[in-house]
């Protein structure tokens, strides 16, 4: 126990010391205003960065995240078939998928999935 603690402490001290040594030895450059500005190909950097964000892209991103999480939840359910009762597994998975289908229908009905208004 004590050897592990000492080893972790020494590794932390050595890595911290190496980082400090590298930052001291490394080449320092003067910051140039043009080099420090972000490069935006095709955009005028003098204009405001606050342009209106399309709500359609935001909604599609949220829908993507929801269905991405759905896949993460459903994939382990496939493996759970072997470990649980078939009726319980089927009811749980079916309920989850039905809730997602109802949500997708609601989004479709409200026109969130349509690109052209």
C-alpha cells in the first residue's frame, strides 16, 4: 500500500517537474495579432461573430443526440436476451422503442423534420 502511494507520488512529481522544465526551456515567441486571430476561410473576420443560428439545425442536432443515445441503450439490450426472461426483455425493449416512435411521430407531425417551410 505504501509502496504504491510512493510510486504514484513520485510519478506525479517527476511528470510535473518535466512539464515545468519543458515550459521553461521551450522557445518563447512574441504574439502577433494576426497570428492570434482565428482563420475563417471565406468569411469576413471584421463582421460580428453572432449570426443567427438556424433553429432547424439545432432541432436536427437534438434529434440526432436522442437517437444516438437510443442506440447506446438498445445495443446492450441485445446482449441481455441471454441473461433475462424473454417476456420481461421484450416488454421493456418494446416499451422503449414505442416511446421513441411516438416521439418521432410527434416531431414529424410538428414539421421539425421538414427542411422547407
